[in-house]
């Protein structure tokens, strides 16, 4: 399954957006322009579709309620709307889906958030249309939940719910993994910040785990100086699983270091390589270039390419959306991927594809990094630098 | 409005290229922000790509330093095989800083340095950057003295060198004035005008 188009209304700092999405999409923008907010749409839908501890009310609560979610630029029309077009090419025939979710505050009484619209279409045929049906009219309470989150109601579009729920978001924060014990932080569901990476690795069946770790080891051998071996061991006393890396030095056997001793870059690379190998579904990568040496960043597009190439062989296809500031990363992507540019403005941010003249420049010699990245640079920096 | 892409080997070359276009090609606009290749070693391998851009999309002005090499030799060695009349490679003799030094009035006013210390023939100054840095250490502006020149080694550039000099070029530097005293700039100016006429 793959998302082919996304429309937004009043979503965080986007008053409106309507953009096509490719198998691989790069999201570019200045700081605070809304790159993470853009990726958050898919995380929101994942929480809505999750069967354990998910649902639309949970997704709203995680984000501080609808008032925090709704764009500040929504003046007349207070509805928050997400519309997606999807394509499923895993079967012999291509199936096209459309899912629309609108949310609005009740406007009276408890000010609950109600579903103002929920529509599902398969190949143009309407499967669900809320709230224009008898049941919703009879019992307004039903509008506090979506049908996407209800196993009893989503039978006809279960594939859609499963797809949303399988989204992976990765923004590994090495410090959380290294100092998890001291911070004592709760691990959010689906572990976006990588604190639970060890548990996730441990939960993977041994054969799959070994195969993946072997591939990671091979990559690390080339990327991390002095690194020689990777192993995944259970501590005999605490019972906790640990990732250990061996670094060669003057002693014959080198030294084994646990994940909390590894460098930030090594950890982020391990997290990235693990996420790329995990099963299908949408993969959201937040600035994968962080903490990594430029020479390694240059290889990230190739890594992602390899994952995408496997797409045909797998039953579930993998789509990747990457937010980035990195020139090096963009220099190495090929022309087939899509870039989206987020531009902040007085009426909220707008997100757009490259225009015709930009595409022409890219087609004839220039790289997306040369054409598009300068447009996301804040003007003030060039004028005077960062004054303190 | 016609557009031209500016490519420079550093931020200063980019700023100079922008001002050159503004002065020599009235009615033209610089296509987006100039591309800073961050070093001549990255500019040279990219030249065939810019030649393709010049052939199919828009004229390209590339600015680099000769760094003491002979211009003819440099061009012979590094010009791309797919060169095009719309790809204009101009080299500052000996460095981009020579072009900066060529506008004495602008320099004295914008960077607050003494005019009488400025060289008459900047193209003949062997180490233009060194000469400029020496002038900057005597600037009346504190932020130029403190940031454009390295605080530990007064013969090297400081962390704010590119930023302050690029801003100076945009705000004070005048290509018309500068070409009077720099023959290499005058040639670049003329060729740019010729490129404009060719695309009229």
C-alpha cells in the first residue's frame, strides 16, 4: 500500500495543503516551518488506527486536544480535515482507496471532539459515509470514535486500518537510550525515540534478528573505525538484553561495549538500519543525517534505495518520507524521488512540489540540493548572521 | 525578466557574481540564491553540469580565483568538454579579494579602512587576501577587526570573514567603480555584457 495524495485542512501550521506523494519523498523546510507537523499526520492516523490503546480520542489527547492541533490560521472554518488517496499494488489488481477524516469540536456542553466527517472509498465506491446515516443521527455518542479504530466496523476497509497502524516513525534520540535508567522516562507506544530499541530487537524471532544484525554489522564495519563485531546478549543477572559492539585495540580480543557506551552516531546508525529492515508500512525518518559523519550521510539514500528495491518482492510495499536539512543527503538522491518544500508565511505554512522552472533546472545538471535547499534558508541569516 | 545562475567557489565569489550581474546586465535577475560550491575542488568537477544547465535552461556565471595560476592554462585544463557560450567562467586575478580591493571608495566607506593604504593596481598584488586582511585589522569597525580577522593569527581569516565581506559586497561594493582599477574585472564585466547581448 502506498499513499499517493494528501490533503490537509487546518492541520497544525498548514491551513491548506494538497500534494501528491511518491514512494520516496523528501520534506525540506527552514527550522520551525512545519516538517515534523507534516510527518505528524501519519503518526496521528497510526494512533487512530491502533487497536491496542489507540483511537482518535487518544491521538487527540497525546497532542493536547483539538485546540492545539487546529491551525492558528483557521478563522472561519474550524474543522480539521485529513484526506488521503492510497494505492494498493500488492495484489494482481490495483486497488485505489480514499480515506477522509474530519474533526470538529462539539460547540456546546462538554465540548467533546466529534467526527464531522469520515468517508472511505474503494475504487470510487463509497463504503462508509459518516455522519450521514441513520445510526449516527440516532446516537451522537458514536461520533466520538472513528470507524477506522473499530474492528467491528472496519471489516470492509481493514487493509487501510492495518496500513495506518503499521507506520514506523524514527527519530532516535541516543541520550534517551544511553541514559534511560537515570531519566526513567516512559516509553511512548511504538517507541518513536528509540528508547525501547533493545526490547524491539529482543522481541524479533531469533533467526530474523540474527540476519538483520549481521547486515548491520557489515554496514558498521565500513562506517565505524575500529569496530569489529556486533552481538546481542542477555545479561545473566538482570535478564535485560543488550547490544554489544567490539572495538579492536591493543589487547588481542578488543573490548566489548554496551549500547550505553556507544557513540551517538553509531546508535543512530544502528537504529536507522534496524528500522529500514523492519517489515513494510510507511516509514517516517526525521532528519536521519543527525550525529552522522557526512561520508555516511552520503550513503543514506543508497540504503533507502536498497530497501525500496525489495518492494516488488515483498507483498507489502514500503514508502519512505524523510525530513532533512542535509545538502549531502540530497546531493546523492536520484531524480526519481520527490521533494516537497515547506514555506512559512503569514497564513501558515504552505507545502508545494518543485515548480516547473525548478524541475527544469534539476533535469539539466543541477541537483535538488542546489536548486531547492537555498529556498529553505532563512533570509536573515545571510544578512547579518546570528547576533547574540 | 531574463535570469542567470551565479556559481561561486566561496560565499564571497557568489556575492561578487550577484553584484556583477546587477551592474553589467540591467534588466536581468539572478536565478535564485547563488550556488556556493565551497571550494574550487568541488567547482571544477561540477563544471560539466553547469555547462548542461547553460545549454538547456539559463546562462551560468561561474566565478573562481586563479590562485596565482595562469588564467589561460587554468581554463585549458578545467573547461568542460561540453562548454557552451552561455557558460561564462571568470577568474579573479589573483583572488576574489583583488576585485574587492579594486573599489577603493566603497572599501574605505563600507569597511572603514584608510583609503591611502589601498593598492593602486589590485590585480598585481600577489597576495590579495593577505593585503585585505592586513587592512581589515586596521578597520575602524570593531566587529570587522574582531570577527573578519582571526583573533589568534592576524594573517588568517576569522569566523565572520565570509559573512561580513559578502554583506559589504552587497551593500557598498560598486562594480562600475571597481572595474576601473582591475583589468580582470573589466574583462569579466565586458564578457558578461556580451553574453547579455548574445541573449537579447
